[in-house]
């Protein structure tokens, strides 16, 4: 449920693996599966000042808070839209600050020349396509063929896994296939009747990536995750498999003399972070020997028989502003002084509604906090939830996911939520062409952000309290209304099952994750997988929260370590095993690292588990 970065960090909120193989790699025959038809194929060349990994920007431009410019702000070229999308994806996922370690301690930012292939793909029964993209480096060796397959973190656009899958896979000479898994930044302006083409440029006609149902009647902004009518989370695994299949077809086109590329003669590995990690685990369920290994970081995954993450999100949206009010030493931002009045008022309204007990604010805080702890949230994860609370992410997540689970069209949300472009004062307003042109490149896939705001139809006035809408969102997970049954059916459809027996899997999760709590996700999934005979390793990382990009703030880097180094290490170790089965796969680990504070990050501080036997 990674929706990161309000402003430029409201979605900082964040993908794996590799492959490489010799022509003698022998795998069991893969089952025959209907090969999807891919539409709107595009092939582009990226060399010199416009390469695959950073679009030629390099580390200095990626660090800059100034986005790469559009020559015509209202109508960027495809090259300009892509460059800004890659800039935004890097900044939303990775800690790129000097001394943070990316490119030095872990990961690669070296320029990678090559080609890109992209298309639309559609899972059976879906109303709308998802985007697929394959990057093929010039260093690809058809005699050691490998394909990394990744799903975007959060609801990001098609480049949303580039900081992990691209950085690792391209550096190893592998092709990298991506999917936006039915979400992404293909926003549609219902007022202007305008969306985005296959190349990421804005348009009002043609083969747009997303035109929502009812577009002629509704107003505001629609986006795929909330308004496609497809409940994309239920199909995350199939999205990832289709990205793999598209990757193989793209390699056939790139190297026709070496075709066919198949899952039997090409090493295939899946990787993802947050929602992308959830997609990896859902793909691990699919029968057939499609993937050789999986690495999932901080996965958003729900297990049958346990409360869904939606239950926690709606509870956090209601209670966390009050629960954090007297919490000592909260990470900043958000700035405590600005939050205190609103959080104090939330305690009072919760008390009036009978949702917390206590005759004074301190007692109400204790009541709210205890309910979250009783739900399974740790005290450290509660503290890390300050970011999501301060930027009102809980409400945005709940509104979007309930719309997706219930398959509601734009303008149909049962709790009266909608989305709109915003004027300079932050109020709903018609979008300008200049703002609209940035959405595909910079949108997180879940507003607010990039000039789009969440509109609460239950609240009026500048000081309106959101409690009515929040209680409605929570009731969709609890009550017996027709809408609640509809939403819960969508939640059930997105529940994870056990993975295919024998598939190597590494799950990595931060103990301080305040957005996708480890106790409600990975801690439940790993026993399920083991009971089914999975070959799974579980790395739990102390002092790691959900958003690596927040380590740009000094107060975060004095408390937390990045999670991405552990994904890169897991990829390395899994890769070594696939190259040489005599080398053992990773084993379980409880990792105790040390944050860097203001000093440059050293590998020794991360306490990365050594490969077994070494």
C-alpha cells in the first residue's frame, strides 16, 4: 500500500531481481498457458545522453528538487515525459542523499545504453489494460539470458521499480520487465476529457491508456487504481506473469537470431517492494515453473483468516492522529507544533463519537493508542506512522482502495469521496494544461499530489472534521450493508494463497514499518508459506521503516536505515545460488543495523547477513 510522496516526498512511499543463464540451463518443461496479446507496441533506443537507468540525468540531477523541464509545459515530448518520470520514480523510492550509500555501498547508477519495448497488456476479464515495459541493455548476452521481472511499488507508474529492479538487473546485464499492475499514473481529466497515450504524452483522443466508464457524466479526476472497475490488487500476480511473458517476446524482437526466448531457457526472477512485493508473492502462487526465484520487500500482503490491511488502515485513519498526540520524540516532519491542534480536536471528536474513552485528552490518547497496539501495531511502528498521519495518507489510501475493492466508477464512491485538480489555494479547480501534463510523469498513482486533491463530500467549510467520511470508510470493512459486502468481496479476492512448492523466496521487512506493518503482513504470510512447503527465507530488519526516501530528512536518518540494501544483498545471494546450486540460499535473519546519522553510511553498519557457509 505504498503511496508515497505528498509534495515531492508524499509517495516516497517504493522493487528485485535478476537472472543470468547459460544455454545449458535445464529446467522442467513449462506448462502451456494462453499467451496474452500485447497492444500498442513501441520500441525506442536510449543511448548517450538518454540511457536506460537514469535517462541521462545522473546522480546530481536525480538529487535536484527541480524536475527536468518540458520545453512546452503544456505538451511535453515523449522523451521529456519519460525523463521526468524516471527522475520522479528514483526520488520517490531511494535515498539518494550524499553519504546515503546508493551507488557506493549498494546499487548502481552507472549509465546503461540499450532499448526499451513497451505495450498495453490485459488480464482476462479486465476492463482496462496495464502497462508493461522491458529494458534491454546493450550488454545483454543471449548466451547467458536472464530476465528480472518487477511490479511498481505503491500505485506508481511504469518506471516505479527502476531504483531496485533496474539498478540491479541492468548492472548484471539482464533485461528488466516492469508492470504498473493495473494502477499507475494514467490519470484522466473528466472535465477536459483528456488522458495519456502509450508514450506518456497528454491527449484527448487516440489509444489512451485509461478512459474510465462514465467519463461523459462524472467530473474531476479519475485514475486507474480507484476507478478502473477491475480491482487490480486481485490480479497482481497475473500482472507480473504477463510482464514476464512480454519480456520474453521483447527479447525475441531484440535478438531474433537467438529466439525463441522462453521461461525454460531464460533465467527469470521476480522482485518488488511494498505493493510490488505483494505482487511478487501473488505471482509465486501461480502454477508452472515460470519464475526461478522471488524477492519481496515490505510486501503488502493479506492472508485468509486474519484481518485485512484495509482494517488497519481505516482504524489508523481514525485513531492515529489522537494516539500520536503525546508520543515522545516523533520523527519530523510532520512538524509537531502544526499538528497538535488538529490532533487534539480529533481526540475530542472521537470521544464524542464513543470511539475512545477518557474524560481528558491524555486519557483519550491512551485509549486510541491502546486500540492500535491491540490491533497488532508495535510501539515503534506507531511512531513511524507519524508521516502517514501528518500527510493524511491513511484517508487517501482508504478512499482509493475501497473504491477499487468495490469496483466503483468515478463519482460512485459510497462514502462520497472524489478527486479533483486543485487551484493555487489547494481548493478543487479545473486543471490547467500545464498541470495536467505533469501527471503521467509525477503522479504517485494515489492522490493527493501533483496538483490533484482528495475531495470529501461529507465535509463542508474550512474547518470541517473528516470523521463522518472516515467512519463510513471503516464501516465498509465491518458492516453488513450492500456496499460493505461489495468491498469485502474485493478484499477477499485479493487475499494471498500459499506459494508454489520449492520456489526460492526471500521476504524482507522492516520492524519499524508504520505503513505496511510487519506483524499484519509478512509475519502472517511466512508461516502460511512454510506450512505449504515453501523454500523461504525471512529477513527482519530492526530500525527500518517503509520509505527509504524519507532518509533525506536528518531526523529520519538518525533513527532508521534504508531497506533497499537488503534487497540488493538478497538478490546477490539468490543469484549466486542460481549460478551455482552448491551455494546455499539465504537463511532467516533478525538484523540489527546502526543508522548513519550525519556520517556516510558504511556497509558494516547494515549488518547484512553473510551467505550461509561463509
